[in-house]
C-alpha cells in the first residue's frame, strides 16, 4: 500500500484511540518517512500494522517510540553553541538564578552539553536544568548518562570546537566523561549526573510550565516534524514560558513565523523575547 495522507491519518487516529498520543498535526512527510521504516521493520503493510496494534498495545508503544526518536550528539552544530556562549551566557551570568529547559531532549546529549558549558563558565551552581521528551525509554537512558563510546567519541570534535576553541586552557573530555572502550561505554561522571532533571512531557498535549519561568529554552530540530499551525502553537507557548529578555534557541531549519515573531529579536538561531 502506498502511503498517502488518508491512510497515514487512519494510522494516526488508531494510535490516538489506543494510546492517547496525538500526531494529528505532525508533518505528513516526516510521519511518512518514519512509518515506512516501521513497516519495513515489521515486514507488513499498513492495514496489518493497524490490526497488530489493536491486538497488542505494546506494538503501539513501539510505533510511538519509532515516530518520536531523534538524532542527537554532543555540542551538535558547534557554531550555535559558540553563538550561545557569546550572546546568551554573558546576559545569564548577570542573573541570580538561571533556569533552562531542553524540550525534546532525546538521549540527553544537548542537556549534558549545556551542563559542561555552564560549568566551564562557573554558572552551573546557580542553574536549574530541565530536560523533557515524549519517549520514556530515551529519558531513562538520558538519566543514566551512559552513551556508546565508539559512536559518541566521533562527535568529540564538536566538544573541542566549543570548549577548547581558544586553546588557552585545554579541558580534556575526561573531566566530564569516564571511558570504557572494552565495553563501548562513555559515562557522564557521577558528580554531574544530578544537575539535570528529566521529565516525560508531550509538547502537543501536555500543559506547559507557568508563565515567565525560563531564562533559556532549547528546542532544536523538533519543530520541523510539526505542521505550521502546530509549530506556531508551540512557539507561542514557549514565548509565554520565557521570562522577559530571555531566549529561545531553534534548529537551523526552523524559524519563528507569523505575528508571534514580532515578540522576538532574532540573531542567528537565537531568539530574544523583547515583549
């Protein structure tokens, strides 16, 4: 069966009826790509997948996890982190307390990257870091701070570009990670594990934290999976959840459009709340 908007909508309705997960406003193209991979994995067509979901709710949970899984890495897009370091951290450093939300945190690479950057600027002690995702499995992995050495070590070049870009004072990655090559494990050092609070949260259906709560919200490469209407709804909620003169950081292929953009001053991927 060729995937089209009609049968994708049928699948989305079935997921919602069984589990309550709401994918109605997700981008069709994004959903179609994920569903194609799911059908390949189960070696079946869409109708058979729906029938299996009706008989076994565990398959629904697996389908949801496959739809929501995100690719991530430490200090992804170093230019964005350097921009954040130069434009945002100096302003946050002036505040008595700093509250940061990583929305759609996946396995926690971004949240731990933020922890490292804050610590290098002596700001970690006064920071509250919250990381949320819809996928319970990736959150459990993120809480443990355990990563695959041979995969994530490939991305340590990003760490070098951000943390050691000036080469005046070299900070080895072993300051934050314990390496076990034999077991293919890269662990966050235990003294840094309790700084980030991980919570299950659905940006589409769950309520947001109180108004004017955060100094910085990071939500990169997640909104591209939503249609324009849902993107605008979520961005407006982010706007309401930011303190005055605070910041929202989006991904390279994401932007704030429509009237809500009048409430932000854009500089690269950094958006400052001005109203």
